[in-house]
């Protein structure tokens, strides 16, 4: 999917020359051109002539307001992946950069212990698969370039203040009673809580965390931004049902494999197929007419023929445009990649989707049997079938 002979521009903002050289060394064997800068002013000056694909910045190298620096990077090229890193003592500030959409990934030093190289390498592999200009041109031609929804933009403005309070978040969300009601409903679903009744927005924010609330808001806003025609409404229901079941199953798999991911995995799964929502809103009737009985979605070759790209690539480009964390962009872009190539939340979502696809199609997935023997694959498959049956009336 990568454009042939394309070179990717990487900016490293780091005062420590040894560490800057180490980061540069990661890109020596790939199609990357690396600029090392000692501070943000030098980086911004170079960016007047060069468009960055990835900016890797040490919080300690910023001499002024780091938020202003990342805003300028984002304004100059919304497609730039923005990664910020620092010491453990900087964790709170790093997290605020992620929550407010200023950065899309944060990493902690030391380098080896926290596997910074692996995180950056995954982001670059994901970025190399995305034809941003092609996907955004498609949206432009459809006369609808989805910017960050107004409600989410207002929330990001609140989160940019490191001293924000839960009640500040609640005030923003309450502006839309409809989304508030839907948020409370989904929060009380098995995908997010089990045995806990949450009937208050403040409780929902406190329980799930601002990170997940922001992603759920984007999901609900996307449902409103990309409506389906009457002819393709059943296709939309099938897609949202699949995303919902995937989120339920992914949460169970995360509980078995990576309990620390349980809270983030449900929203990641909900958004992983957002590219399908865009395609349905643009050409749902055409897609529905091409699907034979028993086939729930187009083959990748059909997507490429109709649109020039797949739903995975389109969805990832949109999430990148919306300043979502790279973990979500990665899941959207790569969930159809071979399981052996995937890690973290992306791999869990991919396993869940494959288990569900087996139920829908009645055909065994080629890769699932290759998972390590200690994994509860049979249990996940049974759960996928149970969820498929239990949700039949919910999405009728």
C-alpha cells in the first residue's frame, strides 16, 4: 500500500546528541530522511521548507511552551505523527499532550526499559502504509472533509489545561443531550462495565477515564457525520453490530492477555472499522448491490477498484486527521495484517474480529490456529458465537 520510492521525513528534537544519534540510527536502513534539531525553534524553521511525516520530541528540549510547538506542527501538516517523550516525572504532562490531541503517542525514558524503539518503529510502519493525500483528496471530492467534531474540539481545549477537573469535562459533554444519553447507555453495556450501574455522566468520566470518553465521543459523532441512505441502512447496522461485538470480545481477550488494556481496548475496537462508515455514507447503495448473499463486506480487491484504497487505510487516515492516539490509528490501519506482525491493542482487535468473522462466514480463519497453544482460542470462538446470537435483535 506504500507509495513506491516514497521517502519519509523524520524530525528529532533532542538536545542530547548521543540520544539524537541513536534515534537517527533507527531509520538508517529505511526510506527515511532524518533532521536532528536541538530545540523547537530550529525544528519550526526547517519545517517552513520541509514537511514532516514524523516528529519525535523530547519534552525537555522545548525551551518555550511545548503545547504551542505541537499546535504549530499540527497546523502546518495535520498528517504529521507527533510523538513526545520524557522522564517518568513528566508522565502527567506527557499524558495531557495525548489527551488534548497535541501528541499522538507519548513514550517514557529510559530507552531500553520502555522499548521506545519498538513504539516508533510500529508508528513508522503504519505511516508508510497510508496514502494520506489520496484519502483526503477523496473526501475533498465528496465535498465533505471531516474535521474534528465541534464537541470533541471543545473537549480537547479543556484537556489542554493540565489542571482540568472532571466537572469541566462533564460541562462540555452535556452540551449535547443526545450524545450524553448514548454515552451513558454504552458505558453501561458489557463492553465497558459489568455489574456496575452508572447513571451519571460524572461517574462515567471518572470510571472510564477521559481518554476513553474522548474516543467514544468521536465514535458517536462519526455515526452522525456519516449517515446511511435508506438502501444501505442494513449495511450500516451490520457494520456497527460487528464493531460492537468486536469491542465486547476484544475486552475479554484483553482480560486474558493484557489486563492493563481492558479499558482502552473497547473504544479502540469500536473505531477500528470507521473507514467502512465513511464508505457506506458515500456509496452504501453501490456497495450493498455488489455484495452476494452471505457476504458482509467487500473484498479488499473490490474496495481498491471502487475507491482506490481500502476501508482500513481510509479509516486510519481519518483518525490521524482527528488527532487520535497512534494506538487507534494503528488498529484501524493494520487489523487485516498477518497476526504475527501485530502487537498490543491492534493484535487483540484483529483476533477478536477474526473470531467473529468465522461465526459470520462459517469458515475457519487461516491464522487463528497458529496462535500459541496457551491462548483460549476455543473460548473466544464460543464467546463470539454467543455474542452474535445475543445481539441479533439489538441491531435488527
